[in-house]
C-alpha cells in the first residue's frame, strides 16, 4: 500500500521546510507547525520518538493495537490465573 501523501511528507522532511505554510501542498500544512520534530528513519516518519502512521493504515493499526491489549479485566484474570498456579 503506497500512501502518496506519506511519501510527499518524507520528501519534504528530507528536502527541508519553507518558512511559511503557503508554499506547501494542503496535505502537508498540518505538519508545518512541528516540522522541526519530524525525521525519517528506515522509510518511516517519526515525530520525536513516536511513529507517524500513514493515514490509510491508521484504522488497521488501531484495530490491531486494541485487539492485542488485554485491558484491566484481562490483566486481573491473567494475574489471578498465574497466582493460583503458584499455590
């Protein structure tokens, strides 16, 4: 899956940012206010140490993260099971 806007963002980060937003494509304008925090590593965009997920992948990534998260009740059940095993 190729996200054209994400690739455009990568190119903008590599080539540098203009002083003002007026010269940017509309899809990149929201990134201008924190452009100095953006970097590219391994073909991925990072804002500081946080990964910027491409827009088309956000729904899938969020669903997978939620599926992997057991929550408080799941943690309590797992803790209870592990505690009863030790006894």
